């Protein structure tokens, strides 16, 4: 797995998040450190890497981590990573569509419908 490690700001009580990108699996993953210092998978985002666009198909945050901002942090990281490529995004995933609605700075990245 190719790793792109980017810790979150760690603001407040939210633990720092580490992100990993597996190009072969077309997946981004989010991890936090457990009490023993081991990485624990928080969730993942799947996508399809097409020639002229990136299709985000699914985002999963495991139940014990929901409602703590991990999903938004993961989507923000993924969109920022894709933005560097200049390719448009097709947000099939409803969570990603909602994130873009709430964060309109990402709207220009979305492929025309």
C-alpha cells in the first residue's frame, strides 16, 4: 500500500488522523492511534480512477467513529489530493455530495452533471 501520511490538526479532543492511499485498491483509508500506539482503521473511501475523471463511489466510517468529524476529514483529504491532479470529481457517494454542498469551495472540482 502506498502511503500518503498527513496528520490532522489534532484540534480539540479529536485524535490525529493519518491517511493512507492505496492506488492499486483505489482506496483511501483513515487511521487513528489506539491507547497502545497502534494504528486503528477509522474508515475508508473508495473511488474509480477513470481516464478523465475520478468517481468517488463509497465512504465508510465505522460506527464507533461516527459523528466525530472523521468522515469530513477523510473526504477533505481526498478532495485536496485529487485537486492537485486537476481532474474533475464525480461524487456518486451521497456523503461526499453532502460534504461538497456544505463546503462550496470544492464545488468547482465537481464534473458537470
